[in-house]
C-alpha cells in the first residue's frame, strides 16, 4: 500500500473492475471490489485514508500483497506488505517498503 493517496487515485481507470484496499485512521484494513459505478464512493474512502492500493482483479495482472507467511519461532504469523508501483496500467512488485 502507498501513503501517496494522490498517486493511488491517479491510477484509477475510468471504467472496469478494481479492488480498492485502504487503511483507516485506526489502522484497520478494508477492501472493496467495485466497478465504475462505485468509483466515486471508493475515491471518497481512499481520499481520507493514510494508505491505500488499487489491485487488479484479473489473474494475469495480479500479484500477491503478502509474502513470508510462515510462523516465526514464537508461533506468530507475520507478513510483509509489498510495495506496488504502477506505470501505464501495469503493476510491479518492488519489495518491502522501509
């Protein structure tokens, strides 16, 4: 997810199906699968979020958000969010954000 909300919203296409993922101010993660009819509502949710991402719903364009999904020695399952960079409608995974 990205804290550059303007860039996330700039990547929103004018039509189609997309999954929007955002973090609210309490740190909870939300998602919505929407088409262009619900883009205004999704935009409102994302605009007020500290971090967000747009994910493709098409299998050939989808990359997982999580890696490292094995329990640590203390038995806790931890995952690293991957930073996604989109250019020209294509997303690529850049590795964990530091």
